[in-house]
C-alpha cells in the first residue's frame, strides 16, 4: 500500500515508505523495490515459467480446472 500512497513524484518517497513499512531503512526499501522490479521484468519477459498448478475438481460443473483458472474466471480483463 505504501507504494500506492507515495508515487514517483512524492518528495522523500523512500523515507515515507520506510516509515509506513516500519522496521526498515530507506536504503532497504529501495533495494527491495529494485528486486521487485527485476522480478516483474523477468516474469513479463517469459524468463520465469508459470507454475504448473494441480487440477482440482469443479464440483458444480463436474469438470477439472486449475486453481489459476478458477481465480481468473470472474475477472473482467
């Protein structure tokens, strides 16, 4: 939530985020953010494979769909 509260234009952004998170420093927040950005880049570029989720029975329909499919079926993308 802190990233949403303080966008790139916020003065002292990393200091404010560290205060919201608590128990961390401005430098640690920046480092963890950079790791997050790198992870997202790897995922979006296809360098990280998606997990192979187990199929679970869909009792109401009698078919097997993955957990991911269950989670996504109600999203309006």
